[in-house]
C-alpha cells in the first residue's frame, strides 16, 4: 500500500523554485550561493583631490582610512602631480 508521502522539498527545487536556488541574485552570485557583499572600489577623483591638496597628510590619511583601491591609487596620482608641479614652481619662485 504505501505510507504518507516523504517529507521535504518537492522534486526540482524547494516549493516549486528552480533547482539550486531561490531565484536570480541581484549581485550576480550563482544560484543558491550566498549573496556576496558589494565590492568597494572607491573614487579616483576624490583620491586625486586628497593627494593633490592634502600633500603628505592627505596621502597618509587616504592610505590609512580609505577602503577602496581606486581612492588610494588616486591619492598617489594626486600626490605625484603635486610634486611634479610644486618642485619646479618653488624653484622658479625662489629665483625671482
């Protein structure tokens, strides 16, 4: 005769969902996987401004506090631009 139906999810997936998960993941993780945290990239433009106008202090603060690699890269670029412009300008002004 048979007994009661087996307990658990019906065939194919849990409660009629496709096998392997509960629908599309907005973050692009595979079906059934955990939601990954969004990756913090930072802002290259803000890093350049901090490195250029903040100088050594701005560079150190960005490297210590920024979470994104783009912000840190921007701080290095801004600091380099400041050095490239600042040293010749100071040498020029010292002569006049």
